[in-house]
C-alpha cells in the first residue's frame, strides 16, 4: 500500500516543472493519490505545459486568490469531481517588486497589503473552500519560509510569511474539532521561478549551503515534497498547528562552521 492511496489532493502553485508544488503533485500521484491543480490568468498556460510532464493526466482549475468567486467555483468543481477532498497544498505567495529587495521602509501600503492578502489571507480562504469537503477530516499544508527572523531582501514577504504562520495556527485551532489538520513546511531556498525573482536570492542560497550541516541543494525540492506527502498522509494524523523545517539544519546553527 502506498503512502497516499486513495487520497484526493488539491495542489495550488504548480507553475512550472521546477516548482515545489509540481514535485509534490508528482510524488502524490506516484504514491497513489488523485490530484487536481490550480492556476490562473497568464500562468495557466505554464501550468498546463508542466502538467504534461506528470505521470498521469490531471485537471487544472482556475483560482485567482484575489477573487472570492474563484473560491466558490473551486468548491463546486471539487464537489462535482470527487464529492470530497482529503488534502490541499497552499503554495501561493506574492509581493510586488517595490516591497522586496531592501525596500521595506519605502514600500507603499498597498503593496504590503497585496503581499499579506495573496500570501497569508489566501490560506484562510483556501481552508474555507475545502474544509467543508473534508467530511472525514483531512490535511491542509502550506509552504513557508522561516519568519522567526528578519532576512536580507525579503522585506514585506517576510512579514507576510509571519502572518501565514499565525494564520495556520488559528486554522488548526478552528478546524481541529473537524479532524482537519493544518501545518506548514518551512523550506530552505529553492531555485523556483518565484525565488529567482527575488533580488539577492543567489546570495541567500550561497549562505545556506555554507551553514546547513546537511548541505543544501537549491535545485532539489524532493525532500520538501516528501515532507508534504507525509503531512498529507494518515501517518501525520496527530500533527497540527506546526511549522516543519526542511532546511538542511540551517536554522539550528548559529553561524557557518569554519
């Protein structure tokens, strides 16, 4: 029996074959799950291209997290397709360029609000859309980047990730009685399209490789995908409200070992 046999999983954020969400979808399919992806707008074409590389065909539904009507349509589509849902991956984050790269003090309020809405509030909105379909319980997993410290260049996205972490805990509180688990995976830097768009990403990745005791490969998201699969599985039935760090041990070390 495979890890995710019979699970019905919604996976957002699979923009290209290099994205963490794509690798999570690929592993889920190989472990026996059924998968539906989401994308939106011009990115839909990229997602549909990436889907062709998956081991079996999957549907791609429209979801712009800034449109409430898209969440309503998502719930209806999932109910029509499967009747219920067992898990959902939130792999959605965005901050305008003027809210990143050392522009913390000058970022317009509107840009900070956009980062907060798209990167954090959308986790609540996704939970509202899928939790009613998890009649026998389920798992919601989000992608995070350590928000316990201030990072160079990350700026308002870092603030949004702090909000994401808090949001996950409140969701765990409110959804726990329904046996719906909510956890985050805090990954080290990976060379996704989103990461590469952040000014100074390569500098951050270099420091990670120097400090992580297990080493860190920015081109290999397999360990992150594996942790997502575990959290979606029944093996994680007593885990909720947690941030699981998959970072090669970087966060446990105060400074690079000489």
